[in-house]
C-alpha cells in the first residue's frame, strides 16, 4: 500500500461520488465522472490498492436494530501504563453497543459513540460496561438530540 499517491480532479470526483453512494455501478460512476467504464474501473482499483479507498460498508439504521438512542461518552482514564490502556481499548472495542471509539490528544482521553435502546439501557451499559473498567476515572455523557449529518 502506497501513501504517496497523487490525486487529480477525476480521482477526487470518483472519491466524492463513491462517498455519496458506494453501491453505484462502475458504468454509472464512469458516467458521473466523465470517463468510459474501463479507465474508471482502473482508477478505482488504483485508489483501492493505494489504500485511499479502504472499504465499502452499509449504513444500518440504529432504529432498525432497536437502538435509537445515541450517546457520545467522553472518558478520562487514571492510568497510563501500556497494558492497562491496551486492555481498556480491547474491552471497549468488543462491546456491541460501541459504534465509534477514538483515542484523543489531551482531555478527554477517549470519545466513545454508542447506540442503545433507551435511557435505562444506557444507564445499564454505562454502569456495567464502562464504569467498571479499572482504567476509567471520569465519564461525561452527551445524548444526541438530532443527527444532522452522518
């Protein structure tokens, strides 16, 4: 995988179009970016091989899974030894409610985005899954009022 790939205007338009709809056919993508299908497919393959395009995925409605309540949790940890940090990260990553997990520079140490059924489910998740982890020293919860852009 290369990181020194140079992107021209057509590459950027391909990325823009795929970010909007990763399921469109190569023929449709080629039409939208002004290429014929074979060179368009070669460009997409080059972007994939270079690691610019890292994957394609479906966006699943949290409501369809019975988890309409989204909460962003900021977490500060009390320890900095590598083993405890790795254990904390592995345990949080394994939780099915966790949609996104980021280690930050500065404070807070982590942001965790979770989806749960309701406030009761969130309280249980927080008290049984997050607060019991040995590294955790402080947690702040931020309930999502409205998703404006995903």
